[in-house]
């Protein structure tokens, strides 16, 4: 009875969690605090300060907490749905355990923790780019160069062997769970399972996630589009074949940005 109840509530619970995150992002984006989500539009830079809006009152601690909160919401909204096949397999394997809910929470926690570390690294890199722009009058006047570089890097990565190796791991959730789950030291193994899966997911999707620094982290439309692309790559039967066309589109987008700015 308990296992059947857990099974019937799992997908609605995951859908509610992801839906709540999307709603939270939308409400946040419509609020006066949307600046904490949006890293600015690299293709419309007037001055370096516009790359990342100044925090009200200069409160870096509050700003940092809001940036982290926004990133976590983005992860739950965009990335959690892409890992549902693995979570469902793990749910079925642990359905008879009394601690199944705690173990599931640990898997999700491990997964989000790895993505959280990537988000922190990306945010620090973003700050580094901003500092570099402050030192370069050319970049201040030609911020589109950064957008073109990110688009080109993301496009090229779509063709890399590492992308396909990580994508194959993400596309084989049953084999991944069997490889990493033994049921002993259960809490630690559940956390590691989520963390390892998160690491391969980062390896698969990090370049696409960096595009949020181009289009703006508060852009719900682009978040939905990128989330759909990553979910399709990882979960659809022919999803592996999407990587190359997506890479070609991103390279063409980088070329378009360059041509649009140099011929204007």
C-alpha cells in the first residue's frame, strides 16, 4: 500500500515542485527584484556596469543570497525535469524501504549540489568578465564580442567527445543507477548517486546553461526553450541526434551576432 501510494504521488510531486519553481521565477522576474536574476544582455552593452546591475544599497550579502536563491530556482525548474527517468528508477528500487523518501531527497540534494557549485563557478567567472571589461575600453564599446564568444563556445562543445560521453551517461539512467547503487551505506550512496549524475549532467549541459548569461537569467521564455532542448537531448529516443544540429544553430547565431555588429 505504501509503495503504491508513493508511486502514485511521485510524478505529481515532481511536477508540482518544478511548476512552483517556474512560477516563482516568473513572479520574481516581474518584481522590482528581477535585477538579481538578470545578468544583463551582452549584445546591448553601453557601459560595463550594465553587465550586472548594481545591488540596491550595495548590500553584497543580500545580493549574493538572492543570486544563489535564483540559481537554485532555475535548477529546479530547468534541470530537475531532465533527470526524472533516473529519479523514477531510483524510486522503484527503494519503494519497499522505510527511508525511501529521505534517500530520494539525498539523491536530489546531491544532484542540485553539483549544479549549485557549477552555478557559483559561473557566477564568479561572470564577475571576472565584468572586471576584465572595466579594464578594456574596447570591450565596453563592443560587449557583443562576449556574447559571440559564448555562443561559439557552446556551439563547438555540442560536437565534442566529452559532450557525447556525458550525454550517453544521462541517457542511460537504469545502467547508471545499477552501477552506483548497492543499498549499503544507503544515505551516503544516495547522495553520491545524485552528485555523480549531476556531474555528468553538468558535463552534458554546462555550455547550454552558460547561454543564460547571454540572454539574461530572468528571461523565462529562453529558460523554457533551453530546458526543453536539454530535456529532449537527454530523454527523447532520438535525443542524441539533436546535439549536432543545436551546435550548428549556436554557431550560426554567433556568426549572426558578429555580422550584425560589424556591418551595422
